[in-house]
C-alpha cells in the first residue's frame, strides 16, 4: 500500500467522526496501556538490541514514563475535551462565549532513535487524546524498537486509525511529500529545518523538538559533590545520547579542580573504572555516530577517559579540560559521553557566554545563591531545565517540554500534548431575544457615545 493511500484512508476514517467521541479516545488509550504492559519484555529486548539499554534504564526512561503519561492523560481527558466557558464583553451583550477543542485530523509523528520508544509513544498519546488519526514514523537507526512499535500499533488499532511506517530516508521523504494536518518531529536541527520546509508547502503546522548545546553552570556556592553526582547522572544517561543532556560544563574557576575530582569519582562509581568492560553500559547507536563522537575528543585535553571500542561501539565517559569556544567539540551537539570543561570568573561572564549562542533546549544551574538562580532563570532564554539537578524537568506530565529558537518550537507532555494536537475554536453564541442597534449603520452620535462606554 502506498503512503498516499495510507494517508487518504486515515482521512476517510477521520471524516466518519468516530474519533470525536471521548469514550472512543479513552478506550484507545486504555488498549495502548494494556498492550504496552503485555509487550514489556519485547520492549526491553528491543532496546537492549538497539542501544544495549538495561531493563531498569528502559523502564525508568522509556516504558515507565510512557505508562505514567498514559495514566495521567486517561485521568484528565474528559475535562480537557470539554468546551471551555470564557467571559463575554459587555459590547456583545447578550451572548455566551466559549472555546471548543477540535482535532486537526491526520497527523504525522516522526520520532528519533535515542529514546525510540518513549519519543514515539508520548506524542501518539497526545494525538489520540485530542481525537486525531496518526501515522507514526519510528527511526530506522533503532530497527528492533521500530518493529516492536509496529507490532504494538497493529495489535491496538486498525490501520485506518493508527499506522506505523518503517524504513529510512526514502520513507521519510515520501511521508513529508504527503499532506498532513499536523506534523510532530523530534530530532536534529538540520532535519527539523527540512521538515519545516516541506510542511510549508501545505501550510501544515509543526512542532519541532530539536536539541542544541545545553550548558551546565556550576558556581562556587554549589554543593560540589552532589552537583558532580547529578551532572554525571544526566551526562551519562543513555551514554549521553539525550537531547537534554548537559553538553558542556561552565565552572567557576576557583572550584574547578575540586569539582572535577568529585565528577571523576562519581563516573567511576556509576559505571566502573573502565565502562568499556561494563556489559550494562549503553553503546553508541551505530558506527557512524561512534566515529563522529570519537572525532570530537582531543587527546591533548583528556583528563578522564578518552578511549572507545569500535567493536562494541562503547566510548568511555570522557572529560576534556582546557577547552576553548573554538574547539571542534564546541561547534556541534555532542550526543555522547564527552564533557568539555570551560571556566568563568563571574556569573555574569557565564551568562554572556550562554546568551551569545543559540538558545539551548536545556540549561542546568548548580548554585545555592538565590539571587544568582533568579537572575539566570529570568535573563537567559532556553527550553527548560533544572536548578541543582539535571534532566528531570522533562519527567512530569504537569509541565510542558519543548525548545525555543533553534532548539525547537511548541511543547508537549500532559495537557500540553492535548493542546498541541488540538485546534481550539473560539465561539460566540448570540442571543436572539434582543439586538443592540448601535453597531449598525447609519451611525449616530448616541450610538458612538454608547460604543465608547462599552469599548474602553
């Protein structure tokens, strides 16, 4: 079946109105919830095959977060899907004003390889909750997980409602040539630009979840040992292949050496003296990615780690000291377990460094100084982040997650997902028992005076 036929079949199904029923949507989410639970062993095996993720890390970062999102959306869907009453201005007396959430129709969800299950399922949850039909395009770089996603979708939904399309670049291009009512893309900035260009041909709205170089700022007031532990967690989760991973460290010069000693200690505590021998250590997704990340390591600046194993595609947690803004490792998102270290003398200097670069997807600040916290949060532009921790700001259904500027546009999670995949129509329902005359021509002095009373 051609991709054009798939899209048209979903459009035909959407036009039946079946997905407008909230009970239909809730039933779809419940089926998905049950099927994911039933397929958990297969999901674990797939993510181990694709990235060598352990079952614990898979549940913490993929399956568990997806199930949590499903539970949250199922619980609140009925309230979100209701018409929302708003106040009516006096100039429109007598009338009732309200907004109506409407699904877009047929949506395309394109997901990446680094968290291949969660980053496909969570947008799908929002799209289904809002009442859309969906075409899913998992990443070809995570083929085992892509196959499990297709199996889950086929077990849960008829193809005219939800379809998973496997394949690589050719299938991506062919899908983007179709007309969809909404496109949700998670991936790199270069491909995101291409997605937006293709979408513009049909004036299709998009959400782009991209990435960038997310800084971690540590000042002299930080609790250095705990900060190092939490930075190591965030940097090495999924072996650095996380869109919100701390990409580089900005550390106040006077505490750098002490902090790096703590950081090395925690990296070794979490993954062993040589993670290349740790069977539970996540690997790079493929040889191309392995070679790219290894190419960013300057041996002269390595103060910890630095080696990789091309047979297993593993790279040691690596710290680079004495890095300059001109170094290759500072020119692109690393997406691997390599941490460049740069220093600053004043917090204002660190702020300027971040402000002069593209807006990052995340920013992490370790400081006990409340004034510094407030200033950084309110003066720097970034998608989201944490104070005195890393990564965890995205692990909630009660806050939206998304980028700004080159790190993306739009957001999702929880109600934000429902809103992302809905168009909220504004409606005024006017009474017919009276009709104010002063809005009609010919206009009179009295009518003009009344208008000024109402419109002020």
